[in-house]
């Protein structure tokens, strides 16, 4: 079983859980709301089954100007980033032992306080905070693959490595 303070990728690279957790929490609090607003969505849209694929390309009427087309392209880029976050949340573990998706959605999408989430998943405060740390790190790991799949490589890298 892995030590709570260390996750490793391969045999040489170790993830710094504390720094990764901080970067991921900041992403959820600061960057994700920016993406959501830029896409013209609401935060709770991340729990909607309607966000399941890449954004559709909108056609523009011949009378619209290039400025409007560029604005749509920006909106679509934000939509792709929101879809990437949604798909990353969907691939996070969500079992009784690893309730990572439940923790992340309840905390950062629904906005529930930590104590309420801990009660929901029936964990002590200490167990919950350990699972929350691991959930944030799993999200950071899974995000890298989803960025490649969804063509959103300009999203930040949340993984932090031990020196």
C-alpha cells in the first residue's frame, strides 16, 4: 500500500502530495470559475449529464463579423476546458474506499463544507482530510490524460514533484 505522503509515477518520479493538493485546490477555487464563466455555464453544470462530449461548433451567419467568430472561438475553448474538467471528474475513483469523485464534486462543485462531506461518506474528520488530499492528487494525475484527449494542453499542470 502506498504511503499517504507519497505517490509515485514509475520508479523515479515522486509526486509531492502537499504541493499538488494546494495547486489543485487553487485550480478549483480560482481557475475553474474563470473557465465556467468564459464558457457561459454555471458551476453546477459540471454535475449535468449534458456535458458529455466536446462542444459543438457553431456556424455563423454571413452577416456576422470576424470579431463575433473570434468571440465564439474563445467561448468554445473555455467549453473544451470545462468538458476536460468534467471528464476528469468522471474518471476519478468513486468507491467506498476511494470516494474521490464524491469528495471533489461535493466540495468544489456543490460547495458543501468539509464536515458535511465527511458525514456523507461516513469518515472521521482525519480520514476525510486524508481522502480529500488523495482525491485532489488523483484529479491532478487524471487531468493530464484528459488534456491530451480533449486538446486542452494549455490548461495548467497541477502535479508537483519532489525534488
